[in-house]
C-alpha cells in the first residue's frame, strides 16, 4: 500500500503549472469515437482516469498511443465493439460518456453502470431521458445499460437538473442525429464548452455551449482533428486554496482566470490577496482567513469540487463559516477525517457548520474520494506534525503527480510504501 506523508507548516511559494482538465479529457476521449479518422489530443492530464479510458478505447478496438507528456493519438477507424463490461468501466465514473459516443457512432451501446467517487446517489436518469427523446430504446438489466436506435432524430430536451454529464452525453449522441437537438437548462461548465469545441473541430455544428440553451444541428460525418484541452479549473483552485491555507505566495500558471472567478472571489472575501494575469493567478496568503459562508452551485457558481478543500481552509478561520452543498447530497465524508486533525465541524444534511480552531494537528486519515483526498493534502500542509493519507487511488484518478507539484512549491510531502505490518520504510519524514 502507498501513503502520502506530509510534514505540515511550510509556506508554499513559487509557480505551479496546471494540467489539462480531467473533466474535459474524460469526455473528449470517448468523443473521438464519433469519427473513424485520427484525433490527436494535447494537454491531456496523465492521470488514472485517462489511462483507464485509453485502455477501454483500445479494448473497443481503437489504436491508441498515450504519451505521458500529455498527448494521445486515437485511431478509431478500427473500433469494432460497442460494449464495455463492468470489469472495464468500474474504475471510473465518466465511463458513461461511452454510451453517448457509441450510440452516436453505431446506434448501439452496452455499458455497465459506472464506478467513480462515492459522493451521493449518482443517477443518470437525465442522460437516459435525453437518449430516449432522441429516439433510442434504453433497457437496464443486471447493471448494464443497453441503448439502441435505428436512427437518432433531433428534438428539444429539457433537463430537470443542471447536469454536466447529461449535457455532454446528449451532445455526443446528438451531433450525428438527424435534424436539430436543443438542450434546455444545459450545464455551462468550462468543460462542457471544451467538449463542444472539440466536437465542432471534428465538423459538428454546436451553438450556445456555455449558455443554458445548446443547439446541435446534426451532421452526417465527423472528421479527425488536433485539439488542445483547456486547463483544469479544479486543479488550479486546489493550488490556489493550498497557497492561501499555508500563508504562501504561489503563481498558478497556465490557467484561464475567468474559470476561477468564484474561487478568487471567495479567497478575496476571506482576506487573501489574489492577482490575476492573462494566463495565471497569483495567490498570497494574508494570515488566518476571515470566516465566510459558501454555497456550491453549477458554474459559474462556486464549484462543488472545491467545497472540500475550502472546508479545510475555513477550519482555521476566525469565527464560524457555513457551507451549503447544493450539488451532491453526501459530500462531507472528509469531515470525519478532518475532525481527527482537530477541526470543529458539524454537518447536517447539506450544511456544514465550521467553527474555526487555532490549528490542525497531523493524523492518519483516509482519502474517501478524489476531492476529499486533495482537501486532506491541504489539511496536512497546514497541520502541525505528520499527516499520513491512505486510499491514494482516489487522488491518482484525478491529479497528475500531485505530490511532485507540491514538493516544487516547498512542501514536505512524499509518497511512501507501507508493508503488510504497517511499517513505512525509506521515508525521510518519519523518524
Ligand atoms: C461532473 C464532474 C464532477 C462534479 C459534477 C458537478 C465529471 C467527470 N465529473 O459530474 O466532478 O462534481 O459534475 O459539477 O465531469 N443528476 C441527476 N440526474 C442525472 C444526472 C445528474 O439527478 O441524470 C444530479 C446529480 O445527482 C447531482 C447533480 O445532478 O446532484 C449534478 O450532477 P452532474 O452535473 O451530472 O455531475 P457529473 O456529470 O456526474
């Protein structure tokens, strides 16, 4: 087993380069199946969700060359399967995009229900409603979703909830459908726009991505393309919060500052300094944060994926902060871990009440999900003493070489191997 060991107390300083957006990448890779020509995708984060997807695409028959420097070449011409079983998809949530992509390409898809983070009931009823509205028959049997359509025909689809996944999945199925598809109450996240841009580069006709009404005029054929993925807004936000939480001075580089406005505004409200450049934001910690209230919302609201890091930061605020988690109903699993480190947080349903404490203390904690893992790293960087984090597979699904990026900023953090008896060997942080 591996653990992250962190000796807290160091101020983070310097520059960190943000990787490509995970949530765009996990949709763009399946989207490449919509053509039979070669797609070259750059600025790809080298994370487990991407390597797993690359494996799935090659099991479907595509020729795939994944380069750790952040490029993938996909030759979907050879794809000859429209099925992905549980063994293939269980390691990632976003495998549901294979449904839209294979349905769009072959008019058929058989995909097992996805895995991914345990952050609440994760229904896909809106995806299914969209596929059915386009003319597909959907059956769910023994954990497998069977989708089939003689032909897909554009129509208007109103989403009951603002769903990133449903918006993207319906776009994937609709780009080659007959006629016009309109998605009303669509998600506006930057990665929705990125996927639409990728599809348009392939010859699709999508208008309105980034607003709550997206219009897709179906085209007969898509072609290959070269595409560069946008920077990861959540990774950027994670480093921004970490900089503030350690009283540091960090330039988060190669980002789109507009995508970070909600985080920037909240950090300013806590009394931190944030300087925006064309493609960077610099965050300067200004001592303990002022307490603030925060509500997570779909974009351009405060992203739920940064709620957990923010909970950590506010755990040492001057006063009581209240967080309302409006997107996922069960996204406070990290709180139990934070309590082990001395945080004073009460939760009830979607609300967390954080009574600021003087400091956190290092402890052995577990990454319960991807963003909880990132939050616990920040907690470890802030805490006095040694923090040990296990369950790293969650963190590795979504962050590229996270400890190496923190080391470059001056953190005392290392990945260590733990033997069956729980002994950590070869670590400079455990004495
Ligand atoms: C994506 C992100 C995830 C982020 C979330 C919200 C990816 C791979 N993951 O997840 O990191 O936390 O957006 O920004 O991009 N819902 C339904 N029915 C559906 C679909 C969703 O009721 O068919 C509900 C969900 O339960 C949730 C809300 O809608 O309460 C938002 O979910 P959604 O935007 O779909 O999240 P994901 O796309 O799964």
